[in-house]
C-alpha cells in the first residue's frame, strides 16, 4: 500500500501550527506498518518570509520539500513533481484548503484514477462559522472548483462531527471519514504549580483574530490582579505588534513569549492553571487536547468540537458572543483546577491515542486502495 501526502507545508515547519504535527503523526504511524510505504510532497516554507526555508530532519520516509517562490506555497517545482508522485501512489492524501496544491492534485488524481482523501484542516469550517472570515467570495469560488475537479468518490477527512456538518454545508454531499487527531500524553506531569494565590492563564496557538485573543485581552482588564496571562505563539507581524503594545499596557499581567515547542511547550503547560482558547472557529483544536494531556483544564468556545469538556469534568465550552468571558474565567478558577486537569488527562489518554488514529487511517486507506470504501467512517 503506497500512500502519498500532498501538503503545503510539513514538519519541521512548525510555525504553521497544529496541522503540521497532525499530518506528521499520520505519516509516522502509517510508515511503521508492515507493507505500507509513505511519501510526502510539500513546499519548503518554514515561515511567511520567502527566505524562511525548512531545514529537513531525518524521518522514516522520503519527504520532498519543493522550493517556494511566492505566497504560502506557490511552487512550480511542486507542480512539476506532482504527476509522477501521484502515478506512484495507491492513495493520495491532500491536506489544506484555499491553497495551490489542492486543485492541481485533484485534477491529476482524477485523470490518473487515484482515490483521494482530503483533509481541509478547518479551512472550510472557519469560512462557514466565522462571519469575519476574509475573502469569502474567492473561497466560495475555490469550493465550487474543488467540487467540480475532485475525483468521484473522494473522501473528506474531518476530525469531528461538527467539522463534518460544516464541511458539507460548504461542499454539499461528499463521502466523509471522521477521524480525530491524536495527542501524546506525557508519562509524568511537571512539578506542582506554585500556590501563591495567582491564577495563571495560558493561551497557546497561532496569533490570529479568529482565535479570539482580543476578547481575552478585554477580559483581563476586568479580572482581579491575581490573574496573569501568558501567550505563546506567533503570527502576522503587524498583528503581533498590536498585541504586544496592548500587553505592554498591562503592567506585566499579560506576557507574549513567541513560538514554543518541545520542552518549552511542556514547560508552558506546567506553569499554567487554566488554558483559555476563546476561538471563533476550530476544526479540532489540537492544543486543547495537548493542554488536557498536560493536566491543564480548558475554557473554550462552542465553535470548537470540545463540548464534552463539561461532561468529563475538565473544563467548559461557552457561547462567546453571548457570554461574559471574564466572569466565566473567574467562575471556573474557583473550582478545583488540579482535579479537573487530572480528569482531562485521563480522557485524552483513553480517547485520543495515536494508535487509534493510525488504525483508523490504515482502514480508510486500505478500503480506498481496494475500492471498498462504502461511506461515512466514524
């Protein structure tokens, strides 16, 4: 079974956020299976500037980083290599939305008779449920072309029932496979958090208006001084500069730390009492699962697929436009956050394992390669 992943950016281009880790986890898991081969065709963008180019790291499968010449992933080299790569594959897995590789990959897969899995990674969902999503008319045109060009029987991979519903609202009827992302649960938690009367809030994600960061800044102005906020992530330079200016006015209560990963990310969670993600749209929100895996309870919104936080006793989902975010933060902070975090950690370990995700993708790929896929997988 030969699986080709076509993706705008790939590990170690972690600037681009959660989908980088998710796609790598799929490739790592499938490549380790007997009888499976994985190849990745991607761009070399490590960040928004043209000079930001990936420095490849050794992986257990070949990854070709085609040279980007403009935008996020505009690469003539990627296009040139695509026909041969798709001809080699039994199944083509296309990741991304509203970017260059998607439509050419659809056309070539259709011409060459190759089955396709399409992972939009939240792009369709954000356009559907975020009123301020930019370039909506252009995106609608892209969706129309995608529907015309995609191979018959292409499967839309989504990470939750909510993303499935909003994806089909954009595309109409399309076969779907619901496979949640996976997250690694650390064997041990970090040292106990300081008991000094302060409540440490943490936000860790891409810095973008759709993440609701400005609502979180506004909430901080109404919370008592014992609440402090640490923000991890990066984004558009002008937007980050605006956030930094607002943080500078907080007298040290709001601190921007930039991008973190690996041990630095684990340390950020270890110092946190409550993770807050007031996002306007998330297809999965893998950072929510990461926070829970590190024993940190979560406050997020109903436009994420994390409505079960309350059922599992490890957080809360709120209707952001009709809620008082400051009051919600104050209310949840009065609970036993340590116990909530332990319950969330147990939930993630049980339901979001890497093994379960890899098994689901193996079944999907094999069904497509054998022309035996029969509809919705959940």
